[in-house]
């Protein structure tokens, strides 16, 4: 199932997205909340594409929290990459853990 697991598996309670977007009807195939982390300057995902992704989620009735990280590029949260930005990565990780704690049920 790969990257489509959040749309195909009813056991998924929440989705976290780093860097990449989807558009179109696939966004309506699930109803779980989405947390997205995106770079400010990403050659793969423009600000317009991220905005389209966010709007597509909302149009599909999904809760969406989308964050853009100033001064970052694609792979900003990957320590093995030259573009790693530790402050942004820590902030994204903190937001991720808080999101999961708030969305996942115990058991």
C-alpha cells in the first residue's frame, strides 16, 4: 500500500506528512486528520502546491494542520542531509508527537 496506506487502511487514525503532497480525489478516500511539515524553499513542492494540498484536505472534510518552516529546504528534518536544520526538525518533531498524542487512542 505504501504512501496510499492512509487512504486504504481503516486502522489508520492519523497521518503525518513530511515534504510531499497529493492532490485530487485520493484526499477524500480517508477522513483521518493530517499534520503536514513543509519546507519554505522546496524545488519539489511549491507554496502553491502545498496550499492546494491543504485546501483539498479541507474540501474533503479532513482536519488539517499544515506547517511551513522558514529558512528550510527539502529534507530539512533529515540529519544525514546537508540541508538539515536542527531547530526546524526539533519543532516539527515536537509538533508530531503532540499531534499523535492528541489523536491516537490508547489501546
